[in-house]
C-alpha cells in the first residue's frame, strides 16, 4: 500500500450485523469504504468482549481493500502473532496496554504486518514520541474505548494537531476513532487525521438489503473531511 495522506474512511464492523459479516463487508466496500476496521476487545482492558483470531480469519476472506485490527487488549504481546496469521494487515496496540510499547511495535513489525500505536483520551501525544519511527500509524481515540456510539471528545482535535506536528514528513497515518460523523470529520481532518473510523455513523439505518444507506454515510463523511483540507 503506497503511502499518501488522502482521506480514508474505515467503517468499524463492530456496528455491522453480527449474523452477516461477509455480506456486510462486501456492502461497505462496494459503497466506498477504503479500509475495514476491526475492533478487538477483551473485557479486561476495555469493558466489552469481541473478536478473537478465528473471527478475524473469517473476516479476512471477504476483505478486498485493507484490514486494520485495533487490539484493545492487555496483555497484547502474546496475541500479536495470532492476529497477524489471521490476516491483519495493520495491527494497532495501545501504549497503555503494557510497559514496553517499543517491544510491542517491534513484535508487530516482525510478523510482516504494519504497526500502529493507539492513545486513549487521557494519554498525552508525547507518550509515543520515541516510538514514532516504528509506527505506520497513530490512532487517536476520540472516545473512551469499549463501546460504539459514544460522543466525540473535543480535546482530541488538539491532540491530533500535536501529533501531526510531531510526525512531520514521516510516512505515518493518523487515524481517529470515536464519534466520527459529517460534523466531527472536518475538525479532525483539518487537524491532521487522514484515516477516519466510523461505526454507527455508517451502519445506522442501513443493511445489506439497503447498502445505499452506507454509501450515503461514507460519502457524507468523506466530503466533509475533504472540504476541510482543500
């Protein structure tokens, strides 16, 4: 995947129909999704429980774009290889999930997957300052991780701008996850985010039988974000 900073929309399948993931993935891709975002939660690091490596392996068979897997789990290191083998193209680990994020990022890269680091709302961007050269992406959580449908935290905009300054010309994406819709998308895009995760804003009101709802939502978020960076 060649690096550029164009806006990418990454619907989170946490908001999809759990009984029909294959067709849901096909529907969002057909309607313009750039990436497919998979939220992995362990019921320990965050208060929810979602997808293990077998589920990710099943999703992988349907993804034709790019699949990034956000590991909201602790400890994270013992599971990196399993998620990479399941087909994760980008693996994102939280700086808060363990004492050795540098080692964690090395372990991700050793599998051949791209490496990302995530920051919870209360974590300073400076926490990743010394590991940026190991990263392909920094993920800013704009809600507290664990559940979809939460309200966007405004201080995330300042954090994104600071990260953009820290990254400089390095080929590192800034992803933002939480409360992204056509209202918040231009705020984060103007600050420097280029990969926008959206769950309920994409899937709400649609289905595999009415995928045009997904398409309208994806286009609305993309157009709002792109207008802010022209």
